[in-house]
C-alpha cells in the first residue's frame, strides 16, 4: 500500500468531511499517524488528545479508506446520544452511511440490523448499554465481531475503573476485542486519561493482539481562560450569573451539580429575561434535541446542564463554560470545560464553588464497589435460586440500592461470575476473587480527586497547568491567561437588584412529593405479604416538601438541619414559617382545599406526626406548629413498636426498606379514637423522605384506622 497515495486519499476524504474544496484540508501529522496505524498497519491504538483535536476525523477517514478496500462496517461505541447525532450528520458529508442503536430508537433496531447485514451501513454507532443487552450480546455482537472492519471505542476512559467516569457496560468490550478477526484495527479515544487510566485501557485493548500503540499529545487548550469566582452563598452565585451572563462571549454551558440546582438556575435566569434551556437526566428526549439545536444555532445564551451533557456535545464556537458548584474530580472538570473554545480563539471558563459542594459530593459518593460480604450474598442468592432473578427480585435478598446493585452485577458479568439472560441474572458457578486491594486503591483515588478539586479552587499557581498535571500531561507549564497568571479578570460584584431577585427565587419553598403506588417485587420472599398495586384506599396522596436536599435554595438551609449527626431541637422559626407558606400555597393550588373548584379536596381535619428516633423534637414541634398556625387539632403521633433503628436506615433498597418498616409503626388507641371522631383528610408530618416508604406505610395504617386521604408534608426530599 503506497503511503503517499494513501495520504492523498485520506486528505481528500477529510475535505469532504469538513465541507472544504479538494486540497484545502489536510490531516495534521499526529492525526495521520493514527490513520496510518489503523489502515496500513492494522494496529490497535489508544489516542489521548485534548477535546477538539479531531479524533472523529481520524475514525471517519479511516472508515472510508477501509471500506474502499473491502473492509466491513465500523462499529463505534459511544456513550451519549448528543455525540451520536452529531457524528451521524458529520459522516453524511463524506458519503459515509451511519446508523445508531440506542435507547431512543428501539423501533429502528431490526431495520438497522438488516441494513448492516446487507452491507448498506458503513458506520454503526452503539451505546455501551446495548453491549450488555441480552439479545444484542447473544445475537448481534458475535456477528459484528466477525464482520467489523474497524472498532472504535469513544470516551475510552469509561473502560477503566481507575477513571473518573467508569461505566461497567464498557467492560463488555473485552469480550468483543477477544473475538475480533485477526488484523481488525481498533481505535480507542479519550481526552481525559491520566497515566494510570491510559495504562489500564491500553492493556485491555491489547487483549489477544499484542501491545497497543499509545498516541498521546499535549492537553493544553490555548483558547481557554480559566478563573474562579468565590462568592458567599448560592444567592450571590445566581445573582452573579444574572449580572454577568451577557458579558460572556457567545453562547455556552452553565453546569450545575444536581438536577434541582439546574432547574432552579434555569427558572431564575428566565425570570431575568435570559433565553436559557435546562438539560438534565430528567429532560425528555425531544426537549434535549431541541435544547441542543437551540444552542448549536445560538438561539439560547446557555444550556443549564448537569453532567448529562458531560461528553460528546460538539459545538466548536462554544464561548464559555460556567460551573455553578465544583465537580468532585479535576479530570471531570477538565473534560466539561473542554467543550468550550474548540473552534474559536478565546473562550471563558469560570468556576463558582459553593459551600454545599462537599455535601453534594458525599451524597453522590455511594458508588464504590460493595463490600465482599454483600457481593458473596448476591452470588449465593443467584446460585440458590436455580432460575434467573430480576434486579427487583434480588433487592429482596440483598440490601443494596438498585443503581449500585446493577453496577455490581455488570462488573460480575464481565468477570464471568454471573450472566444476564432473559428474565434476569444467573450465577455461572465460576470462581470469583474479590480484589480488595484494587477496590481500596480506587476508593483512595476518588478521595484524592476530591482533594485535588479543593486544591484547584485555592491554588495560587496556574490553573491550566494544575489541570494538565492532574492528567499527567508532560510539559505542563503556566498558561499566562488564567486568573492566577494575570490576575482576576472576572468581576465578582453583583447588584442589589439581582441579589434580591436571587434570594427571592431561592427562598420560595415548595416541591411536590410523589407517592408510592406499587409495592416492591419480592416482598413475600421476605415474609411480607404485600405485592402488586397499593389499593387506592390505602395510598398516600401527593404531598409537599419545603425543598430538595440536592437544591441550592432550601436544600442549603435544610442539609445542616437534617444531617446525620445534627443535634435535635425545636423546628427553627424560619423553617416553620416556610412550611406554613407551603401549606397555604398547597391549599390554593388546583385541587387544593381552598381552591374552590369542583374537584378540590376537603380541608384536613387534623395533623399526625411520624415518630422519629433521631429528631423527635424537630418533627414533633413541626407537627404541633403546623397544627397551631393552621388551627387544626394535633391528633397525635404514630407509635413506634419496632426495635430501635428498625426504620432509621435511609439508603437501603425499596424491598429492604419496606421490610424494616412493615411492623415498625402502629396506631395507638388514642389516635384511633381521634381519627374516628374526626373522619376526613389528615396532614402527615415528617422531617425527610427518601424512598417514600415511610410515608406509604404510615398512610396505609392511618387509612385502615379510618382516616380520609393522607396528605404528607415534609421538610425535604432526598432527591
């Protein structure tokens, strides 16, 4: 294969990709090195290059070259839908026919499979979750492994559990790598891999094919100007956004740590007249598409996003990235800010850290691999069952929350200890070793990342150099642009008007609390005779909370009050006033007892408290205060009859939580008489709801004792 002719052909394909005239586009030498390794040498390569370097150009050019030489279709494993949509459009410009299989287009899967088999598709983009789908794994994956002409693993740091964004579905790639035909090239790409992650991914790439080629470039982003603006509280940070958003260049992204914070910031900025859109894990797919299109078309000033927009969004002229709160990892932070300044000479990157950041980090930190005893318990439950068990069924046997249980099963699947089949999971019976040392090191790495993020905020050295060193980027040196190199360039001032508006927005209490309507699967196996739908006459009604613990308004006020080791005491006056305001708004809302509509509910006849082992004064004074201000009788408190702590654990899965709660409460004779004498709706008061099962069990007891609808009023929801 003549190298000169191959290079000329590759440059011509690149021109088609970028919409340039022949001869006007040329691969850089580092890009050409990767293309040459894939097409001529048929190597397995890991490319670690900064965002905007042009990794997609490498694999699309390589795809076109290989297809012209009779190669099979390229398979690209990509984690986010935004990236897939961008890449399908890019490929079309060069005449490359690309299709995608992901959770958003299941109705197209059969057609796409047929097109691949007929050779009508050049590129198949697959989400990592599909790799562990039973049908895809057992039927499609072997065919792809046998016919693939090039395998591309995008955001390859997700393969490594050393990395900041480990996704166990990616580990299924090891099986596909081992089954590829000899000589099939493999390209793995990432912009965020330190030395340890690079070595781990390269080792996995080399499975059965010798040592992988690692092509690593400098991670300097000359277009980015980094800065930190330290403000006293969440209200000042929202006010700063309203005051300075228009001063930031072009359009960009405002990242928030939680869905609640993103929604709060979006609502406030819209009130201040900004065209912004929210982009979170709760955003409907159609709304995500519209938000992406609006940002790409500069029809909005910013997307206010969570990490749901962390990878794969391609807007070369993105002018700024602002973080409303610090991510827990400098590597994750670098990846997110790398969305900016890819195709422009200048982009601003600002971090607005918050006092609540660490509390939010702790809340989301419950992702470490479970202790060995819980893993062995899961393996034993599957082995003893003699049939596939679904995740809900396993929840009744293993005390792990669903997301953590699912992640553990996927890791065990890749390790060969369990297998996903139709109907759930089964044990393979293969021996499995708990890698204590590795899991401990991973946990230490997470702790080190959190400390590094604290250090980034407080450093007096160059911020870009700091981030590059976190990624083990050789040659990291002061950038000469950031606020520590040249002095603060972002004005921290906010006007009284903006601050007043922000305080008003964050002080507005009230969110809905959705009730449980179905009992968890597998309760009879725990000796609890509850299954199926909760009867309508025993359900809790939709309730209200002051706020979410994950938001930056009332969440910041309530987190210290409801922290695990916080002292008990009477409800603070401002919290009681806010609860009364929520109650008043609830009464006036459509369907509320003061709304006057034909469908409005009856006014509550009294107040009942949930017994609290950790905060009895807080809950009791809240319930009595609500009753006093609302001129309602305080009917009493449910009695706690279980062992101490039986209903105190909040982070269990639904089945285990419900089992602990089933016999934890009872309705005393005194409370029962009060309910009989004053039949009608009752307010049920508690401090916090996480799973919703405490409210569900309490409501069932009260309804069975003769109460009318049970209306929960709590200080906070955990989500």
